[in-house]
């Protein structure tokens, strides 16, 4: 179980997770804060709710792109495996 306390927009948050340890939670909250600060600089937005919504949308977009990339890579790997199997079958047939 992990616990972390962090500040965001002048408010303290306490986060507890059964799945991650303290170090992982600290790393996640630091990355979260960095992304918020970067977004704040890029957009000049000061409204904390808008920044959080922007960040959520950006994170969802990153997630979708990663999922698409995984699907594409798995498809390419499967294609390569199929081609290798077909090549082995052809070699086996030609030996007979």
C-alpha cells in the first residue's frame, strides 16, 4: 500500500493506493504536477478546473495513441509470424 501527500493549486491532497507503493505514487504525483505546470505555461490558463480538464483530455489522447500503436505493433508482429510460418511450410513442402 502506498501513500502520498501533494499540493496542487494551493490545496493539499492525500492519496492512498492498494496497488502502488509510496515511491511510485510520489513519481506519479510529480509527473502530474509537471504536466499541469507545462500546460499552464503553454496555454496561459489560470483556471484550475480548465487546466485539469485539458490535462485529462491530453492524457486520454496519449492513451488512445499508445493503444493504437500497440494494436499496430501486435498486428505487424502477427504478420511477421505468419510469414515465417508460411516460409517454413514452403520449405518443408519443397523438401518432400
